[in-house]
C-alpha cells in the first residue's frame, strides 16, 4: 500500500458504508488484482482522493506568487508565442 496509508499506525476508527452487489464486486476484483484486501484498497483510494482534494484546496487558497522583474518579459514572450 502507499506510504500515506501508514500501516504502522494502529486502527482506532472504523468507517462503514453500504454498497450494491455490483459495486462491491468491482472493488473486490480490483483489490484482488493487485493482491490487496478490500479494506486496504478502499482505504488507499479514499486517502489518495482526500490528499488530492486537500492539496487542490490549499492551492486555491494560496495567494498568487509575487511578480518578479521577469514577469513582464515572460508575459510578452507568452503573448508572442501564441
């Protein structure tokens, strides 16, 4: 499993949610394909998505970088190249 899952930490919380038989079958087959349990597969997918969403949210919230002396030249070169 990916490093972000941190299997060395003990599990202290549980998440349960309903799935249809078809949804569970797809998840189980994908997990088996790579040799993981369903729980490991679902946890990994959820953590990957959570980390991506957090990163994207932080990027949107971050102030834009301060302009540098090269900014006008970069804008000019960009405009000329299109």
